[in-house]
C-alpha cells in the first residue's frame, strides 16, 4: 500500500512538472489559444448545423467551412478596422502635435461661454485657473497621442508576430471544431469532480463564454458603431477612432460611452452649436444609452448577468493583467469564479450526506461480531 501511494505521488509530481513545462512553452501564444477556444465555443452551433447539413459524416469539411465563415465575418473586418484605425491615430497625433487639435483651447472656450455664476463655482473648486488647466490638458492630450502613436508603430513592427498568432489561432480552431465530440468527454473525465458538478460546470462555462463574449462585445461594438456614425454625421474629426474608444468604454457599466459623447455634446451646446448638441444628446440618451437595456437581456440573459461592480472591477483588473485581451478574460474569470462558488454548497452537502467508507466498515464489523 505504501509503495502504491509513493508511486502515485511520484506520478503526480511528474505530471505537475511536465504540465508546467508545457504551459510555459504555450505562453507566447496564450492569446491565440484563448481566442481559438472562445471562438470554438461561440461558433459550435454553426459547426453542428453545417455538420448536420453535410450528413454528419464530414466533420473536417464542416470545421473548414466554419473557420471560413469566422474569417469572413470576424477576422477580416477586424483587420480592416485595425488598419484604418492605425492611419487615423497617426492623423490625430499629427493634428495634436501641430496644434490643430488643442484640448486646452476647447476647455477654455467652454468655460468662457458659461455664465459668471458658474465661473465662481469653478474657482471655488480650483478649476478657475484657465491658463494652468489649459496647459495641463494640452500636455495630457499630447502624451496620450504619443502613446497611441507608439502603439500604432508597435503594431506595424509586430506584423509577423500577429500573422503567426493568427495562423496558430485558425489552425487550432479548426481542430477544436473538428474533434470537439471526442475532446469534450475526455476533458470531462480529467476533471476530478462529481458527474453532476462536471456537467454543470461545463454547461456554465459554455453559457458564460457565449454571454460574456458574444453579448458584451456585440453590445459594445453596436454602441461604438452608432456613436462613430453620429460623430461622422456631425463632422467630428477622427470619428472611427472615437467610435472604437466608445466601443471599449461600453464594456464598463454605468458610464461607458457617455465618457466620450457627453463632453462633446456639452462643448456643442455652450459654444452655440445647438442643433449638433441637441442631436448628439438625444441620440446618446435614446439610442446609445438604451442599447444596453434592449440587447443585453437578449444576448446575455438574466441568469448569467454579473453585477455591474463585478464587471467593472474584473474588466479593469483583466486589462491591467492581460492587456487588451483582459476586456474578455477578466469578466470571464469572474463569472467562472462565481459559478464555482455556486456549486460549493452542493459539494459540501454531498460530502456531509455521504458516510465515510472507514465508518461504514467499522459499523459492519461491529454488527458481525455482535
């Protein structure tokens, strides 16, 4: 018995060592592997539909067609937007560097147009020193533009790395879709949990992935698209850039895209551009603001909706730890964390209601002796 236990512990030690070594090898491509898994979960219904249409006997062809659809409707549009965004960021940096876009001057125009009573209120809170605040805003805008320009240059320099990561993701995605019927049962057997807990955990994982990625990103993309189109309609320069920024900010609850369109609407109103300010305000409140309330129950569902404070903290934390991928990884981990703790009371109740084998053997031995 002692030898068997020693062998098992040695095997666990070896398994842990080789697992850590393998994961360290995969770390450079963690984003590609993560998104391959996410896309496989999201588009698995499409793959099953194509597989059924092909008679169920050609899983490779069904997986290839699914990957082709993903490339056309997801990958290529994102590449096009990224290229256009890089060009637009370079233009914004050029305008800020040349003084054409001066955030401090815009702030001064807004404050000057306000009533004198508001000036006193601003001075009481330390916002009355126009020269100092103008210089700070201008310097901050220049620093942000320089950071964006550096990121754009970095993206251009890392084109080869991006192409390799994209190829790894699509290649892995094909096999995840093709071999999903055999892979999922194998993964379930490797998880040391009760059958009911494994089933609930896998179902919750699939639901959370679809809700978090498909729902939240679809909502953010819709708000960013509509906000960018309204900015373009009003003649605001850099509409694509501001639309992308609004899309990212839409992932944050409560404030979201309003951090962008509200200051612009205020600027229009106080500088005399009333129809632009009223149009943008009405569009932001009635269209952009209501999209979340209309689409989220349909795409996300009530059962998987996280509290707003959890979404906010997990999104910001994921962004700081995982970079751009953290917008998805953060809320996903938070949802899985809460799902596992939801299963904890059932696991505890199952352990408490189950009689230990040692006690059962002892009681049966006592009955035999009696």
